[in-house]
C-alpha cells in the first residue's frame, strides 16, 4: 500500500433525516475536508482517506485476497449494504460489520508502522431516529470461536 494515504482523522456526522458527511482532517496538511453521503444510504468509512479516494473508481489496484486492505473492506461493505432490503436493524449492521473486522498480523498489510497486530477494537451502531447506540467491543482472540 505504498503511496496510499491512510492518514486522516475521519468523523462521520449524520442526522435523523438520512443526511451524512464524513469530516476529515488531512494527516499531512491539516486541511479540513467534507465528503457528503447520498441521502438515505449508508456512508462507508474504512481506513483510507476518503477525500483522496472518494469512489471505488478512484481506488488503487489491490489484491482482493488482502482481506484487511482498506479498499477491499470498503468494496465488501458497499456490496453487503447494497444487497440489503428494508430498514436496517442494529443486528443487521453488526452482522455486516463482522464480515470486515480487521485482523492482521502484518503491519505492512495495513499500511501501518507498528510492531503490533492490528484489529477492530469496537463496532458502534447508531439508531439516530431512536437516539440509541449499541457497541460491541473486542475482548480477546479465541481460536474456538474464530471459525464461526
């Protein structure tokens, strides 16, 4: 992932009317960016700077087998959300997110400069209309449940 900008601080801002934007602070310049979502549709964020790669057709070529890769995960999320019909429940969202949980031992694979394994630490689902949030936290690796 050499040359891919993953260094941006993203914040998803959404309202009960289905409008959303991703606010990012560029990690190099400190510049502010807003990337608006499509009304009524989920807006996806993974680990790349959305203002640099706002659409699938702007993504660099990546190995589709690299399951932790930010672009691979983004495309899978888009496919999973697109394949859903009706209103999303919190469990629907948790189920979709579980398909792209980050699990990587190789810092190069995630584009990080860290000697530690990388992984999803928490997943948050917000029901803005009902003003509720649900959070699932990563607690530990457990080989007995990894195949589920």
